[in-house]
C-alpha cells in the first residue's frame, strides 16, 4: 500500500543525465559536462571573448567607413561581452561551491566552518 512507485525515483535517460550533478535555479541551463569543469570552461569563454574583441578591432581598423563595418564590429563586441559575462557567472558559481575537506576531516566537518 505504501510502496514507493516509479515516480519517486531518479529519472533515467536524458532527464536523469541532465539532472546530475544536482543544480538549482538558472544553473540548470549549464550542461552537466560543462558544470563539472566550470573553471576550465570559463577560461575557454574568456579566450574566445578576447578573440572576438580582436576581430572587432581588426574589423573596425581595416573595414572602411560604412554601416556594414560598424555593424560587424558591434556584433563582434556584443558577442565578446556575452562571453565575458557568462565566464564571470561561471567563475562566481565555481567560487561559491562547497568547501573541500582538509586531510583528516570529513565532509560534514568542512561544512561547519
């Protein structure tokens, strides 16, 4: 009568894969393999932002003096700003992670600090 049904177990398939590791709020939009390596992916995003800023500078410098040049420059710089913002958000999530236990401590003792 009170036996657990299948709805209370962890979902399987794509939904189960996407739910691990457990995340809350907007952090769920980050894919699991990216969430497990936030600092590395933030570094990749910072690098791509630097490349996009360089492309914007080169486009503005050598593109001429027309609307098309300014449009491409604004597009490159907007994408760079988005990459920098997302990298900053990922680094903030990585910094707010759980405390690592010191040698000889359990994970419960590390959380008390």
